[in-house]
């Protein structure tokens, strides 16, 4: 749900209405972990010099004082906060993308605050201009803990009664790999897209031995992606605002009732 409240002002100049997003559905109540990730994918490599990175991360820490844990891996650098509060923010700079997100947010405003700050800072501190942006991704993710055959849950929850589901009928171990995915376009230019994936982490040796690992969840990912439109100037901030509303609407209207609820019902049925 999107609501406009109040007027934003700067030096006495009215800038417009402030957008506020409300969770009409408690996503955390359906899953064991819920997370929101944003990535700005770039055409050119991002800066990796010490001064640029530290200046960027220090600006983030000023706004989010609990984000103090610097990290580094083979692909880039990150700044995180601990999950002692029940949620955890993070931001990262890789070779060709910059990201930000949060685990188990209490609200959309909390979830979107850091990504919006990152998008606002990236032109000035990292030199990312509109021309450099390849696309922006906004992912809503859910993890469902289940210490059994993930393929059976996905088959029961999403394919029961369908032509695909009939392939799993009969004797035998059933599906060895079942991670359905679909990509759809939301406009004629195909510049706004949705990718939905349900990921089984069950491996073949687990099925053969009938011994399943306890710490691997079934994961659902819904990613809204925005590409620049040909012949139009690309505004990353406006594009992110658009993706927020697209993602919320798609989750509420399509994903939760048609994918999340059947998956959780199938898990409850087998526990």
C-alpha cells in the first residue's frame, strides 16, 4: 500500500509529497526469514580505491551508526550491522554493482531507507551517473525451513493437479531437481520485469539416502527489475520508487496467495 503524507520542503521550497509504504501483509508471519535486497548494476567497473570506499562507508555509518562491521571478499567490500535487534542492514560494493538490503525488516519504510540513501550518495561518492546504470533490481526473499525433501514440498504446493504434477505421480523417488522460475514483462518495452523463483536445495545424494540436511531452507525470490527506456533520461531514484510499488503490489496480489500460502500449507501438512 502506498500513501502520500505531508510535503517535503528544502529551504522553504516545496518538493512534493513524501511516499510512505505500509505492509498490508505481514510477510514475516509466513516464513522463517524475510529480506529485501536492492542492486544497482552498472556498465563500468566501480571504484575500488581505499579513499573512495572508506568515504562512502563512513557516510553510511553517519546515517546508520549501528553499521560498523567492514568486510571484504573476492568480489568486493561490504558494511553490515549485527542482527542483535532481530534485523540486519548491509551495503556492498562489487565490481559492477552496488547493493543494500535488510533482513527481517519491521516495515517497508525501514527496509527502503538504506537503499534510497545509497542511490542518493552514489553519484557524488562513487561517480555512478544515470548513463552508467544498466538496471536496478529489487528482490523480496523468503526462506522456509524444512528438514525434508524440498522437491516434494514444491511439487505438492505448486504443481498438484497440473500437467507437471502428473509427472511426479507413481512409484520412485520423484523429482531430482525442482526449482521453477519465470520471467514476465510488465510493459510493452519489456523495461520493467518480474522474475519469480522457488529454489529447492535438496541434492540427489540426500534423496538416494533419504537423509536430509537440517539447515537448508526452501527459498522464494521475487525480483523486480527496471531497465532504462530508450531515448529517455534514467532517474535511479524515481526508478527505485517505481520498483518498490511494483514489488509490493506483485507480492500482495500474486505471490503470497498463489505461491507462499500453498508452500506453507504443504510444509504444515508434512510436519
